[in-house]
C-alpha cells in the first residue's frame, strides 16, 4: 500500500473555542497576557495609561465594566458589551497600549502573546463569581493579603473591600 501524501487530518477536538461571531451580546470575562509572560506593566504610569484607554473605550464602545484587575504580565476584565463592540474595543485597547508601551520602554515586537480571550458570563451568580475571581487575583498570586490592598483592581460590586 502506498503511503498517504499530503497533510494529515486534524485530530478531533471535543471543546473548540467559540467563534467570536457566535458570541451573544452580554457579559464577558476578558483578558490578555504578555508574550512569553513578559510584564505588560512596568510602571504605575503604564497602569494608568491602560486604565485611561479602557475608560475611553467605555464611552467609545458603550462598554460597562463590572470588574477589572491589572496584574504584572496580564489583565482581567468583566465587561458588558455587544460582541462587535467587545472585539473592536479590545483590539483597539491592546493595539494602542502596546504601541505606546513599546515607545515608552524602547522595545519592539509584540507585547501581548495572543489576541485577547473572552468567555461568556451567564447569570447573576456567575457574574458575581467571576468578578470575585478577578479582584482576588492579586491575593492568589501573593501580591497582597486582601483584594482591597491591590490598587490596580476594582469591582462595581465592592467585592474584596474587607
């Protein structure tokens, strides 16, 4: 029997990533990580600039943040948006931020390892749990003792305030 030539068939995947075009409008847990896990925030000015861009996107794309957290090499956000505005806004946020970051720190190349990721948040209990997860991220990482001690996170639900 002659060996098969050409590309091998792809293995089946039970749980493929949902296409962004299939996402509903609503609540999303979103994030992005630095390429090779490099720090995407080196200074407080970097963090303030990212927040400035994120808040500008609130107006520009009619977003509503429910929680956010800037770590060192990644960020998390819980955003209420339409799927189109979510993709357009995070594309702009990451792109503009990376350009400015590279200029400020005399570096070149990609800052974020991949495009942003997003997961649908379904229901009030899931929303509260995801918001708690986001603001507790620095506690789990050992950066601080309580979520209230980390100045680079917030939730509109007041989670972690104690």
